C-alpha cells in the first residue's frame, strides 16, 4: 500500500487559515451570551480546579512533595489561557491528566533510585524529558501526522474515555478508603487523630461527604426536567447547583469539629502559593543532569509524546464530534504544535505538562450546547407567546425569522415542521430530528424542532482558566475543603461522563434482562439496536471490554512495565483498523463504530417487542420482524431512505453473505441470519 506523501507545515497552515476567519466571531459569540456564559464557565472551572487539587495530593505523595497542587493549578491556568486565546479549537479544555500523574510516579521512582539523579535532580531531569517531548510533538505536528486522526474511531476513543472514568472512580474509592487508615506524609495529622476510633469516625464521615456530594450532584444536574419549582429556579440549579454543592458539603464537614482532634475530617493538603519558591528556577539546574540521563530522558519523552498525540487528539475529537453539529473547522495540527510549546514551557519552570483532558473537553461542549439550546428556546417561545392570537402558520414563519436572526439551524427544522403539518412533501427532516407527530404545541413542545447546536466561542474557556488562576492566592481557603469532597466530585465527573458513551450503553444492554430488552426500543435509542443482531453487539462489547481491562491492568502495574500503557492505548488503533475487519463484517463495524451518534426515535411497545424478540432470537418464526416500511418510519437520526433501510437491515443477500463469512466461523458469535434474510 502506498502511503500518502507528507507535506511539512501544510496541515498547520491550513488549520491557521481555517480558524483565522472565525477568530473574531469566536469572541463575539461569547460576548453575545452576556451573563449566561458564567454557567458553563463555572461548571468547567470546578471540573478543572478540583481534579488539579486532587492530582496535587497524588503528586505530593508520589514525588515526596517535589510537585504540589500549586504547580498543577499553575499549569492548568497558564496553558488554559494560552489555549483559549491562540488555540485552534477553543472548545478544548487542557489540563494535567491522570496518565501524566502515573508517568511522573514511575519517573520519580526511577530518579530517586539513581544516586546521580535523586530527588534534587528529579525536576531538572523532568525538564529535559519535556524538552525532548516538545521537540517530538513539533515534528509530529509538522509532518502532518494528525491527518490520521480519522482512524481514531469510537472503538478506541470511547475505550480511552472509559479508562479515564475508571481511573477517576478508582482514585475516588481509594481516597475514601484512605480516610480509614493512618495518615502519612510530611504534613500528616498526628496524635489522637490517628487513634483507631477517630480514624473510624474520619472514614465514615468522609464516606458520607463523598457519597452525599455524588448523589446530590447527579440529582441537581437534572433539575431542568423536574416538575417542581419555577423555571428560573430549575435552570439556576442545573447551571450552578454542582459548584454550590461543593461549597455546601465542605461546610457540612465542619459538623463534627466539636470535640474532635485537629485534622478530623482530613482537609485538603495544599501549600500556600507564595511558599513554593524552588520549582520556578529549575531551568538553571538542567545543566547538572549527567549526559547519559539527558539522553535517557528520550525514553519517557517518547512515551509522553505517544500519550499526548493520542490523548490530546481524542479529547479534541470528542469535543467536536459530528453529534454536536459544529460549524467551525478543527485544527488538530496547530493544537498539537501548541501543546509542544506548552510542554516546553511547563518543563523549564518545573511544573507538569498539560494536554487535552477527558472528560472535561466533551463536558465543556455539552455545557455550551445546553447554553445555546436554552437561548434559542427562550427566544422562540417568547415569539410564539407574543403572537399567539395569529394563525399558527404565521406564528411559525415569525419563529423562522427569529431563528434566522440567531443564525440557528432551528429555522430549517421549523420550516420542515410547518410543511409536514400542511401535508407538503418533506423527504428528510433536517439536522437529524424526527418529524413531530401531528400538531405540536409551539411553546411547550418546542424541543421537538430544536437541533443540537453549540455556542462555539472562546470566552468560557478563557474565563474558567482565569478563575483557576484566581485559586492560587486562595490556597489558605482551599485548605478548609475536606479531601473526601474532592473524591466525591471525582466520582461525579466519572459518572457524568458516561451518558452518550456507546461503550457504556452496550455494557448496560448486556446486563439487561432479555425479556425487558424491548424497553430500549420503546424510547429514543441508538440505531444499531435495530440494525445489528444482539450477539454481534455483545461480542463487539466484550472485545472492547477486554481491551479496557488490559490497558487498565498495565496502567496499574507497579513496575517499570506500567510506563508503556500509552503504547497499549495507541495499539488499539491498528487493532481496530486491521484486525477487527477479519472478525466483523463491514456492515457491523459501520453500525457499531460509526463516527456519528445515530439515534432512532421510540417505537410502539408492540413493534418494539416484535423487534426485540427477533433480534434476541426469543420469538417464534410466526412472529414477523418489522417491515422495511415500518423501519423507515422511525429511521435513525441521519435519515435513511427505503433502499438504505434495506441495506442497513442487511436484507440483501450480499450483506447476509458478508455477515456469514465474517462471523459464522466464530461459534461464540454466530449470528442469527434469519434477521438479515
């Protein structure tokens, strides 16, 4: 196979040209949101600052205090500001990721065991590692390697997202468990606070704080769907409830202070920013590192380069998937080049390097999608109420005009809905929405014609980074936060990142009672539930889970082997591209590993029961499957015509033969070809 010729710098220049025309609009869109931009900014502030503080706790433990939360917050704020101002994709959130914490742990173990390095030269050696990493990232970006990012499919991207969620949950559980153990470290509590009874009190109280924050946060994020309180109150709770809960549960931690030893419950360990004076001048000590170890720094640098190439690209990719209907172009090459400069800067001032982070990046985009949706919905509802005495068709045309003023795709969907009501031909209802059944209420049911849109701008990213920087002089206040609250928020971030992850949805599907499988189809669901047999879904999910388990085990390895886990993550890409096509048919891979999230609307319970019975092979041969006409009526999110339905359902003999040839040879995944024929 002939490889395409790489053109140095062409990708970077193309990215700059593509984003330059939108740069002014990036700021204008954010400023147009006025005070409403505070909601996503505050939300992402906590998803950036709290992990930074928690990672600081880990760094202190793993590096004997060489790196602390002050350094992690500094890296997050500094690089976040750079990304927001000159980054190619402003929706991308950068910060210190959990894999970097693990890599620095291995690097410190290596350096501390070498007399020529030791703790004194650990940070200068890390600086050399960052310098080498920056050089490799610059070469990678200049070579145009980001053109292969399209090979990072949902299989590897969502697996990596699940790995990060798993690591977050593991750290949350481990942190709560440590509340029951004897405190350790240079600033550990002493005396009565380490007595068994007080450790039990500390552990149980920490457990209550962590679980309490987790449960209330997951509840309040769904406040918009509540049936009680006024609309403005529900919106306020959904936007600002989680940050407020962090403050509230931190205050609740003081309820056990009376009569308890100092240090119960255990508080966050973070030094005062002005007390950290050594790391910032690490560049002048780089010359003291022996030459052999300068050259040896190429090894961890290569590992970090592989990690950043994959992690940064996947984070950016998941922040701008086709599901979000973004209008502005990506800038993978430029952003990777920029990460190289940020890595270089972080290294020479003795702070850990940053890259695009999960789950914060897609969480930021979803928060901005909510902001955009609420803005459009409010204005369209106001238009409908102001002209409710006019004919319905005239009101809908006025709503179209209002949507066009906001440059919203809702203009097209409202026009299509109007044509549908008037009985005119509407072959494809635009932008992936299902046709509203009959006449719908223009105020109450406006969500039926609102497409997914995102407020693509730079203000929220810049604002949250500036607020992270504000945390640095507030370290004396941050110390009052119980460490259990941090672990509760870690667990919340892990669980909040799961919705929309098809890997997670398929795991839930495997655990579902087969007799209740039809309930997945009787509400909005992913399209592959109707286009791929259950056994193929199950086998694909099992393989993905094995990959997740393998990477997790290696990342948790205490020895030097644990350093190579980024290489294993990267290996998922060729496995998906060159091995899995020999296991699954092209049809099955297209359905289960599609670039776009295709959602099919709910179908009736009777039709769902028939489809589920057929797909799970629970029904008799006398139970007919859905016809192509029935299937076309509830076609997936990106519309299919009748001929496309036949292809997607696998009704053609060629498609059935393809499935049989790819899967019949594997007994554990033999498909029910009756479903395709």
